[in-house]
C-alpha cells in the first residue's frame, strides 16, 4: 500500500469567530492510499484546541511507511495496522481511517454506507453555523443562510443576548446554541432560561470541559438539553459524562475516524443519549464521511465545507437543509473538475 499526502489551505468565506478566537483560513492534510492501482482519500483537519497542526502531521508522515498494512484483505486489519502509526494525533488517525474505508469500498465496489448499514435515504438535516460577529455581519450571514431551515449560533462572548436579539430581528428559525465552554454555572443558568423562550433546540458545551460537576448542576436546572462537544472526545469519555449531558457531539477529527464514531453511536444509544455529528472546517472528503453516519443519529451540523470558498472535492450536497449523500463506491467523493 502506497501513501501520498499533501497540505491544502481552505479559505473561509467569512472570518469565523468563536469564544476561543478566530480563523480566516485552515490548513488540512489530504492523505491517499493506493493499492492495485486504486486510490482512497482521507483528510486530517487538525485543531489547535487539541494541540494538533498540519506541519507536525506532515513531518510525521515523512517518517512512516505502510508497506505491511495491506498484507490481509480485511478493513479492520488495515485499520488496526495503520491507526497506531498516527502517533496519537486524532485528526491523522481520521485521515487514515477515511482513506482506508474509501479504498476498501472502491476495491470491493461497495459504498461505505453499506459497511455501517446506513440508509442514504435517511440522512438528516444539517444546521448552518453563524460565528460570533457584529450586528450587520450577523444579519448578512442569516440572509446568506436562507436555504438552511436550521441555524447554529456561536455564543460565549460578552454580548450573547445582543447576538440572539439581532438574529431574532431577522429570523424566527429554530436555532442551536454552541457556547464553546464560554460560560460559568451562574451565567449558564441565566442563559439557558433566557434561551428556552427563544425557540432554541439545545445548548452545546456551555461550561469548560474541566468543569463537569457544574455542568451536571446546570443540566438539573436547564430547561434546554445540553450536548457535550469538548467534553466528548471519544468512546472512553461517554460513561463519565452521561450524567452531565443529554447528548454528545461526535466529530471524526476528535475521535479518530468512522470506526470509532460508529462505536460512540452505539454506546450513546445504550445510554439513551442524543447524538449529533459535528465537524471542523473541512473539505467535502471528511464532511461526506461524517454524513455517511448521519442516518444513524439525531442531529447533524456538517457545514464545514460550506463555510470554505475553495473546497476541491465534490461529495455530500445540501438540498433545502437536508444532506444528500453521493452515489458510488467508498465515500463517494470525487475531485472537482
Ligand atoms: Mg462545538
């Protein structure tokens, strides 16, 4: 099995601001595995929040080989052999996992949806994210998001109520709120009460990830459901957070790929937790891979490719807010003409 890789700079249509900081562009690493003349594609979208970056990934990729990975014709065997080579970098594990799922599907002429028993006709609706911004920009973004019936709004700034009031001046659409760890318990209580009267579906990661005790107290108080993002990296986190949160936000780049994400879905279901699929700023490679699992979950927030202006791939599309999965073997992603 031959490995190729390249970095790619995704430019954002608008500066994207959340409680932690802002971005104008994001560097991702595209990974390709080739076997018997067939190539599978994967993607790492490293996040500074988890101490990963594209340069470190590329330096590491320079130093490893995959000659022995495909000695058996088994996807699980390939994954078991390849993922430990990522040196613990979850976004790189994800790149390997996606490229191997894609390659395996293409070699066997089967869609990755089949592998997970995921019915493409049941893909869910995705929300469209509005970052933290000033009044005029927020209004502009809401108008741009006209075709999305469902918005996700980034809060955790010092003018959260103003952001929501601005939004409510221009739209009465259902919104999801993501505080990105921006509140403490008292502010969380005040905001959850206030938001509950403003057509909000749920609140994501209200408090810092290291404050699970207060999150459990907020859950008892809050009329809105709480969804864990920064508190839920992989399946190992689920048992310890199931008392503090009503649901989890699974992101491929946090957990290490489709195989681990599928395990998280099963564990969350056993605990009657709600499940959302989220993303980073990513190309259509990783967004399509996540969308493949969307028929198995409750909520999707898979708009990272739409926020970018130069996605080089074609894959999942959005029609009237609904995810529409591509046909074809593997992930079903192709390079744009
Ligand atoms: Mg989040």
